[in-house]
């Protein structure tokens, strides 16, 4: 029932020859191609891991730089605040000193002006007293006349 036929043998022989030719000429190249491709993929993976590690290192360096820049910014701001505060304190102290000096000068000037006014007032009072005494001496020594004279003097001097 099952018979071997010439076509079957010819096909089997062709397959065997095709297998031997492929194995002889192509299998080595195909194996080499697959090995090369595997090596290339492994190299790419290794290169990717290296780049990833380098990227992480750069990220860490950048983070360090940002952190140090932040710290430096903070230090600069603190120094600026400290300097501004000291300049403010110096300006306030100078203003207080100037105000104290001006106040002392104003007090001295007021005292000198008061003393000058007292001297002038004394001169005027002395002049008035002399004028009043002269009028009293000129007039009679009558009590009524003296009163009238004082009233007249006061009204004359008060109007002047």
C-alpha cells in the first residue's frame, strides 16, 4: 500500500541536498549574523547602562550645583540683610546724634536769646524806672498827685 515512488525519492534527495547546501554555505553566515547581532544588542545595552549611569552622575552633579547655588544665594541674602541692617543702624545713630546736636544748639540759642531779652528788659525797666523817678521828683510830693502821676505814667508807657 505504501509504495516508494520515484517522485518521493527525488523530493527527499532534493531536500537533503538543499539542507546540506544551506548548512554548508548559509548556516555559518546566519549563525555569525545572529552572534554579531547578539553582541551588538549586548553592547547597546551596556552602552545604554553606561549612559544612564553618566546621566545619573550629571543629574547628581547638577543637583549638587543647584544646592550649592541655593546655599550661596541664601548666604548672599543674609549678608545683604546684615549689611543693610548695620547701615540702617548707623544712619539712625547718625540721625540721633545730629538731632541731639541740633537740639543742643537750639537750646543754647534759646538760652542766649532769653538772656539777651532779659538784658533788654532790664534796660527798659531801668529806663522806665528812671523816667518814673524823674517825674516823681519833678512833681510835688502830694499823695494824690503821685497817684495821678503813676496812673499817667502807666497809661503813657502802656500805650507806648
